[in-house]
C-alpha cells in the first residue's frame, strides 16, 4: 500500500501506519523544513500553506488531530527561533 501524501508530503511515517495530521498555515512557508519533536516529524513545504505532522501511535481521529496539532505548534516554535520561519 502506498503512503498517502498531501502536496507531495508524506502523511504517515515511513515505518508502518501510525498517526498523521495536516493543518493550514496563515501564510505560505518561505522555506521547506522538517523538524523532529518527541518522535514526530513536522514538515512545511516552501510556497504552500500546509504543515504535516507524522508520528505517534494514535488509533482514533481525535487523538491524531490533538497530538498532531501539539507537535506542529512545538515544531513551528523551533522553526521560528533561527528567524527563517515565522510561521503562524
């Protein structure tokens, strides 16, 4: 089975079906970047308004969304520290 993608970003980790979630940013990402936070990969793709989180072991939709959002928020904070991001 192929790994599902959104705007060419994988929605699930490469190691088995775990959890994934995608969210919309306020503005387009200026750079493509992947950050790992607590075992979750969070990716933004240049010139898109999407951010994808993949990882964890959520078995239900609400848990995947909640955990995905939590990790996205932490990753966007880390991406913004060097000044390259400024994501919202």
